[in-house]
C-alpha cells in the first residue's frame, strides 16, 4: 500500500504537469515538436539541435514542456522572417 504522502506527492506532480500543459495551450496556440520544426524549416534533426544549443545567440524561440522541445508556429515564422 502506498503511503498517503506518496499519493499526495504524485497527485501534486500530475496537477503541476496538467497546469503547465493548459497554460501552454492558452497562451501559445498551435505548436510543433522537433520533427515538425525540421519538416517546416527543411532542416535535419542535427541542425535543429545545433540551433537549440545556440538559441541564446540566435534567438530561436523554443520551449521545454515535460522534457520535450516545443516550438510555437507563429514565433518560428516571425523568427525566420527576422533572421533572413
């Protein structure tokens, strides 16, 4: 049997993850995962990871959601227009 504190902690973690997802949906709208970004920009996964490593320099807009990279379509489109 799981102690009450363990259940409470697991519930808090699930609730936090759910709130993070809902916040992302409310604020950002449609988004891409890493594969979607590569298809949209016509780049390889390796190139995408290089851009992520240098995102402080080149300003590629990226967000971490539960350990996965997410890219907001509008932000990516604006970034591409600004960098060209």
